[in-house]
């Protein structure tokens, strides 16, 4: 990312990292975006993505979430929060809004 910044000081780079706060790496980034949705939606989406039963998905999601900060803690640390519990179009609109703000800030 440093090389990208040298090449274009107005560039915006995004890194997907689920455990960035837990790893203590947030200070290496200018902005933090947290994407969240409800617990049951998280389970249902995981089950669909992995093609597994809902109860198996619930156990795995619970296990993974236990290793992470709570959504409330993540949202407190975030510069932007994207609620992904609505429609795809609603999420897309929020993502585009955040992207416009990041591009504006970058100059």
C-alpha cells in the first residue's frame, strides 16, 4: 500500500480483514469500515454459502464470533458502519456513499 501511495497520493486502497481490531492493526489504516448484519441473518447466510444445515452454521458462527470483538465494540472504533441486513440495493447504496466520501477525502 505504501508503494501505491507513492505512485498516487490520492489513491484509495481497501483491505478486507475480519480481525483487524483484534490483531491490533487498525492503526496502520486511515479509516475503518465495519460491515454488520443481524445474528440470525449471519447464520442463514453462512449456512447458504457453505451449503450446511442451519444448526451447524449457528455453531460455527458462534465459535467465530467468540474470537472477535462484539459488533458494538467494532462500531465504536469504526469511521463508517455499513448495515448489511437490508436488501442488496440498500447495501450497495451505502457502500457507494462511503466510497464517495473516501474518494472526496483522498482529494
